[in-house]
């Protein structure tokens, strides 16, 4: 009998150990097996220009990656209520920069904390290292082997309200995680940029930062803070106003094309209606006739396109 008890105990321990080792795989399978909710699809269609710029096949891929991100990553409200729309904007912010990497996962991100608005961090005079300070809209901070992201809910939502202003705090903070994937946040996305292009990237980055600090660039001044912030700021620019970035900074734009393995300019401009302009039209609360062409540029009637989506999500 003692032997039977011992073997039963070992089998039980082995079972739970196996469950522990395979929990991530099981979580992925469960998330990918679920249908994407119609209400979620409507949120993406009415809030995320990047999603609207995708083909039908790529939209499905984007949806699956959103589901997977939300299944693997805690998104928690701190002194604020979170709804599905806010969680979806966090997930969209995460997927946009790495959409060109089919298997990319933020393995070291433990949780995203969403706070009501911007917050202030004072410099600690007892520390030699000067960390984050001032008024912050978002931050990524490490604790042991994990990272926690903090985002201002107001700023997150504002970033998706105007897809032409070159500012999106969600994309900005996830760009930092992409930058750090090689072990250090230094403005050089080591795992994204081919090794042979790193010297060229560093030279272009140095030149652009000098121009920003001298007041000779239309890139947001915050990009001149340091190399890490430069990469995060130009990532926002790349995904929100790629045609302007290419016009004013062709060499930088070309390197970002290779780093992100995406061409947002071609996506935006191949549509009959620019998705960024479509979202502005939608937010203006204009009324559309049921038989009018849908303003999203799909070529279908409004009643068969976005009106149908709205009714399905209701």
C-alpha cells in the first residue's frame, strides 16, 4: 500500500507539473479557438486606423493576435474603470509595432496598468541615476525579470482619436519594449534591425537627434531626449504619418521599413478613402444614408458595411 500511495502521489505531482509546463500552450489554443466578438471588431473599425488599412486576411490575423495578447497579458485599471474598448486599444498598441513579426510575443511583460491621466514623478535626490521624472503619459519599468507598463487612459484614447498627429502613447511605450528585446533600451532595436544595418541606423539616429536639438527638425522635440526616446517617437511618426516621414526623412524612413517589416504608407494610400480621414469623418457624427456608399471606402453600401457591423454588435 505505501508503494501505491507513493506512485499515486508522484503521478499527481507529474500531472500538475505537466499542466504548469503546458499552460501557455493551452492558453494560446483556447484564445485562438474563440470567435472574435462582433463588438470588439466594431471598436477596432471605429477607433484604429491601422486596422482599417489592412486587407481582410490581415485583419483576421490582427484580431487573433489581439485575442492572444489579451489572454496572456493582464490589463488592469488603477483608480479607473476599464471597458473592453480600452483593453482593445492597449492590445492594438502592442500589436501595431510588431505586426511584421508573425510570432512576436511580449514575453517579459507582466501587466499593463491603466491610470486615469498623466502623473508626475519627482527626481530622487538620493539616487545618482536620473530615471523617469516630470509629467508622464506612459512608462515601462522593470522588476526582477518582469516589466510593468503604465499608461494614462486619457492619453491612450487621445492617441487613437487623431491618427494624423504623429502621437500615440501606447505605440510609444510598446516601441520601448521592442527596443529592449535585445536586453537594453538604447534606441537600437537589435532583434528587429539586421546586424549589417546597425552602423547606418546609429549614424542616422545621431544626425537626426542633433537636428532636433538644434531646432532644425519637425520631429517632436521629445525625441531629442536620448536615443531610446528617439526610437519610440519616430515609431509613432512612422505608423501615424508615414508619407510625411518619408518626405522629410527618407533615409530614416527606409531603415524603419526594414526594422518593422511593414509599409504603413502603402496600406493607407491604397484604400479608396484614407482610413485616418474616415475615422475623422466618423467622429464628426455625420449621418449616412442606408444606401449611400460607406465612407470607409470598402465600395459597399453603408447598410451592408458599417451599419451592419453596428447592428451586429448591439
